[in-house]
C-alpha cells in the first residue's frame, strides 16, 4: 500500500521514521536528520521487512499474552519474521524503555498506556505512526487523539497503533430498573423511588459512584463543556478546570449527594459499591468493564447503558484509556517492527483480541461486526466510547489528579461552593505546573 509521506522534520521522534523506514537506517533517533528535499506529498514505496529481521514484542500477561503469541505466529507465517513475546506490563513498558531502549535491549514493538506517550515522545523513544492517515480515517476519534502528541515544532502527530479502548458507563440492575434512563432526571426519579423507605438496617441506594475520583467526575465536567487544558487537552498554558462547565458538574455532584447518596466520600469505595450491587441493594452504578465478571459471578441480572444525557441535552464525556502498540526508535529493524504494529492492529487481529481477551477494539468497522453486536455489554461500552475523551497524555496531567480529588471531595463532603473549590484546585494545578518547569 502506498502512502502519502507527511512532512517529517523537527523532533527526534520524527526524523528517524523517514531515515529508518526509507533509507533502512538502524541508527537511533537523533543521530541523523531527515532530508529536506522530500516533499510533503511525495509517494513512498511499500515497506518490507529487513533481511534477517527478528523482533521482540512486549505485552501483558494472561489472555493478552496468549493473543500476542497468536499475533506473533501469524505474523511470522505472513512475513517470515520470527517474533519473541516477552511479558512486560503496558503500564511499565514506557519506564523500562527509557533505560533499555538506548542500550539496545528494548522491545522492537511494545504495548503502552496512552497517557505515557508524552514521556515517550519527549525522550525520542518512539516512531510516529507511518500509516497515520489510514488510522485517522478508520479508528475511533478517542483512540487517534489519545495516541497523538504535539511535537516540538507544534505539529500534532499520531504515534500509536491502537489495539484496545476502555471507558466506563452505567450499570443497572434489571430486576430493579424497568426502563433504562435516557436522562439524569429519569435516573434521579427511578433512583429515589427505589430507595424510598429504606432503613439503616436495610439500606438501599439509587446510585453509587466514587465522588472524589476525577476519572469519573470528569464525565460531567466535559459533558457541560468544561475542560482540563486548552486545545483538546494539549495546551497546559490554558487550564479550564474552574470553567462554567466544571462548576455545573460540581452542582450536579451536590445534587447526587443530597438526593441519592448521602454518604461521606471515604465510605464509598469500589468494594462497597460492588457489595451493594451484588446484594440487589443498588439500582445504578458507574464503572468500567473491569466489573463485568464480578457481577456475573455474583449472579446479578444486570445491563449496561451509555451514561444518561445531562440537562443540557449532552451525553457525559467519560474518560477513555487506550492501549496501543508503539515502535521503538532504537529498533534494529524499524520496517519489520512497523509492519508488526500495523498487522497486530488490523481488523482481523483486533477481532481475535476481542474474542480472546474481551477488550474492546477501537476500529470503527468492528462496531458492525456480528460477533460484537450480539454482545449487549460490549456494545454499550463501545457506544459510550464514541462520546469518550482520552485522558490527557501530556506530563502536566499528573498535577491535576490530586487537586481535583480535593475539590470534588470538598464539594461532596463539606458542601463547599463548587466555584470556590475549583478555583482553589486551579491555583494548586497552576503552581504545580510552574514548579515542574523549573
């Protein structure tokens, strides 16, 4: 397949892509610069594995390792390139590559969480996605955005080859809920009806969620038009967590607390929520696919639906996490490695991954696949994923979690005015980011 060659200039991560893939160079990124003579619209040849290539692939253990080995076997059949699969957690891969990559010991292709991408790109550790134009057309917007990063020249580039996406949605007990709520007003109405007359001895709740966890509360903030950073969460110079939309999310949390969940934040843990749901004492909860097995094993008759619409008519925009394969810029076989990442994220391999792991594929065409469409649970999460926002992958995001937990906890536990709580969080985040720059 012939591709349009994008302008490949600037940061280390971009230069080796052109050098490595077109010239067959095996030098680490930054050792050579791309030729300025290659025009932006020039056509390039189809890449092929280097002669004698062999690859190392890092992925998680368990079912994901089984899938990775299946991919390795199928890839070798097609390209005659052996692939050794090694178990390295997708949350550990980025840190491990920082030391192993320059030493020539890292995997050629590795699975990593998308919010580590900023560190990988800043360290010159990954190629950008050679087939990015195709992926931008064929993959979910959240998956594309989550695996893209702005380089030092201010150009947004896609680096990852997405293989899975996850987000959270609304769990409901089918024995309690007779009509899935389409709006939060409907949810409040049903939730209050269910918990009417409950006692301390036999307590029931209409809704449970973790009120201090910004991973969840962000959905309301974004649904009301709030944001964390400017320019689609890529510009840390613009902080929006005390915007009008964010304030409205705080007001909604106060309403949930007063009408549906009058407990302190410290008393609402994931285990507590699961227990109430598994005892048929909870109508609704907000969680991700990691709780499906838990409730199935408990024999609960439950369903999952996208988060109900807010009073502005918008669906809450949940956070999403994206697992993706990345190509190590220190790989001795960059062309073979790029082909492996592309092969693993193909429709055929992603469907196989779904069948083996249950993880949701981020390729748009698979939303119409019969195997997936027949699974109501998967389709509900995928539908919510269409309205999801990838967690920001810039390093400054680490300064956000603590202050936002403090802000929502103060709103929930103490009834603090949302604007005051979020203004305080703004100052803490701004100060922390300023300290990071020093």
